[in-house]
C-alpha cells in the first residue's frame, strides 16, 4: 500500500490492494465469517460433516474388498463407539483447518505499508486522517483484519491522547484483549479433544461388561460341549476387542488432534506477536504529540 504517488504527494484514491472477501475461507464459501482467526460455528459444522461423510462414503464404497471390510469394521463396529469418535474428530479437524487458513489470510495484512516511505514522516493530529483514509480506501473491510483493526483504533485515538505512553498503553491493552479472544477460540476444540478419549473409555466399559457377561456364561456351561465353550469364549474375546479397540481409537485421535492444534496455536500466537511488533514499529515509533496537538 502506497499512500503517496511517485511525486511524493498523497494519492487521492489509492488502489484496492487487499480484500477480506478474497482471503477469508469462510467468506469465499459464502458462510458467516468468525472474528479474526476464530472460525464461525456454522462453517466448521458444515465442513466437519462433509469430511465425516467423505470418510464414511469412501469406506462404504470399499467395504466389498478385504481391506475395505476391515476399515469399515473399525469405523462402524465395536458397539458403534467409533462413529461419535470420528464425528468429533472430523469436527475438530474442521476447526483446526479453518483456523490455519484464517491465520494465513490474516498474515497478508502484515505485508502492507500504509505509512509514507519518508523517514522524516511523523504521525500527528494533522497527518493521521490521511493515513486512516489511505487504509480505508485501499483495504476492503479493514476492521476484519486483526492488524488493521488494532492500527485504525490507535490512529483514531491520536487526536485524544496527551502522551505517547497513552498510545502505547492502549495498544498493549488491545493486544491483551486479542490474546484472550484467541485463547477462547480454542474452547470448543479443546472440549472435543477431551471428549474423544472419554468416548473410547465408554467403549472400554461396554466391552468389559460384555466380556465379563460372556465369561460368566462360560463358567455356567460346565456340561456344555467344546463347540459351546468355543462360542462362549469367542464372545468374551469380542468384548475385549471392543474395550481395547475403542480406547485405542480415542487415544490416537486425541493425540493427533492435540499435536495439530499445538502447531496451529503456535501460528496464532506468532501472528499476535508480529502484529504487536508491527504496530510498535509503524505506529508508536512515528507518533509525535506536540503541545498544540494535545490541546
């Protein structure tokens, strides 16, 4: 973004260089967009259902083959416990994927240069309106961008501040609020990651209950033949399969999702740090409050 033309004068109508509708994945799909890097509830629900349907559709289509039958069994068998595990896993994966895409989109604002390249340029009451106009005319929906929302709020407050320290304090408060908002954006997925292994443990209870019941039948069948005893022992083993397989699926899914969300959260935190540094270097460092400006 260049608020001045080649002759060093302020451009009256800067070209549009950034559009929120082009970089936000939810907006491109025509769905309600969440705030900054937090996806909207409807978008993640729809995407999660699509991923869930795709996985089960492919597994059902391949269930006629030997390996496909095994996959279908692990997705639908064992008292049906894998189905809710997979549903919550797909839902969580949708949140993580959309978050990663929204973080990448938000980072595009860090490439903007909305200040004049003149090293002697300072921000004051007399110049701040032109910088604000340059941003608003060059970016569609600038308040949808984490960085630009923070910068515009700071620029519009320059008229009212009495000290540069006041501006720095305001930017610090905005950064802390964004940190809290970022953390709250992980509440749902953290709940899902907690619930997934719990579903696996529920499968463990069901499987052990079936196994114990089957084992009791074996003990009662003292006079039964070998075939009956073999059948009873097979039921016991089936119950143990449900116990161990569902627990394993839940733990593996939770582990993979936890690793993925750790990487995405790190990228989210890095974005906040970069926005804080950008605002300090390009806004706070250029502000000059004179006695005439402060009054």
